């Protein structure tokens, strides 16, 4: 169990065939293809997930 004041972050590492993503407080990464990761990053940059931001946050 992580320390109650531990800060969680997303950790990403990219290889030639797989991108691994995990929580810094977790142990098991999720693997996706580089193409899927690139599509996700492009969608974030385009603001496609902005509507999911909780009200009152910048």
C-alpha cells in the first residue's frame, strides 16, 4: 500500500513495438501499439478530452 501522501503520476516508456503505460503507484503496466499511443496523444493535443475536466479546474 502506498504512503497516504504519495503523489501518483503516469509513467510511459516507448519501445519499437510497444508503449508501456503505468501508474507510478502501481506495478503492472498496460501495453499499447505505438500507433495507438500516437493517436491518443494527438487526441489530447486536439482537446478531445477537455470536456472530461471536472468543473472549476483550469
